[in-house]
C-alpha cells in the first residue's frame, strides 16, 4: 500500500527510468520545397536538480541567440515566407495554421500552450519560397521566436512526414500530474 501510494504521489520518480523524448512539428525542406515533419529530439528528458524545479522533468533544447515576443492579431495572414533563420517558435496562446505552397496534402494547426513548440528550418538556402502561416483564431496569437546559436539544428530523427499527432506530443502529460 505504501509503495503504491508513493509511486502514485511521485509519478516522475518512476517515470525517470524510462527515456522519454520530446517530439516537435518541424518546418523542414526537401528538394527546394518546404515540408512538415515530426521530429524526435535525440536528447532525452532528464530530472532537474535546479532549485525551484528540482525533481521535475526537463530537456535542454540548446543555446539561443536571441528572443523576441510577437503578437499576431486574429485572422492575420503571414503570407508565404522562409524561416529567417533556424529557430524555435513557441506559441503561447492563439492558433497558427501552417500550409505548404508546394504540397497541399498536409498542413499543421498549432495551438498556443503546452504543445505550441515547433522548429522552423526552411531557410532561403534550402527552400525556394518557404511556407505560409495564417492565424485563424478569434484571439491574438502570441509567439516567442528563439533562433539558435549559429543556426544550429537540434539533433533529431524524423519520425514521419507531416506534423506530430496528439499521441506524439501528449506524453509530457504524465509528468505534469499533481504530486
Ligand atoms: C493540390 O495540388 C495538386 C498537385 O499540384 C493539384 O492537382 C490539386 O488541384 C491541388 N488541390 C487543391 C485543393 O488545391
Ligand atoms: C542555411 O542557412 C542557415 C542560416 O540561415 C544555416 O544555419 C544553415 O547551415 C544553411 N544550410 C545549408 C544547407 O547551407
Ligand atoms: C514521442 O514519440 C514517441 C514515439 O511515438 C512516443 O513513444 C513518445 O511518448 C513521444 N513523446 C512525447 C513527449 O509524447
């Protein structure tokens, strides 16, 4: 009984043994056209020892060269564009819809919040015209843009083409259970 209780009380302790990897939707490029892919980070989640978040789950995503905060109004159309540089984009609220000018068979809806992280890597040198982002929500969309140092792309493997599905990103939920 005690054991069952303690496992239940500290789900991250017994989960820590398994190696969970973050999956993110990426805007990549192939043969000069932008693509959508589901990437799995090579770096697994680990357990932080930092004061304030000690014992909780984290994963390092590498170094950032700058950070900016953007507010996109409802129904804003960002048009077709390339990623200005390799960057993380963390949507914290609202809704983004990413489509591909050269492939109308796939698209991604990214909801702001815990599953709002993507990586954009379709820079001009790898994609002729890039992708289109529209913001069809009824509220503003807030995005943190986080370019990586020296344009570094995080080490990853491609799980499949097309955006990550819900079951591929919801794994973090297990670590957010109340203690
Ligand atoms: C999607 O692209 C294909 C191939 O370019 C084209 O034949 C088709 O009409 C397009 N469909 C839509 C809905 O735009
Ligand atoms: C394309 O340009 C980006 C920076 O804009 C750079 O980080 C990346 O290494 C370049 N890729 C290739 C294949 O040249
Ligand atoms: C990432 O994808 C793998 C394979 O589908 C899955 O086992 C894992 O739980 C996913 N990670 C998260 C954080 O959901």
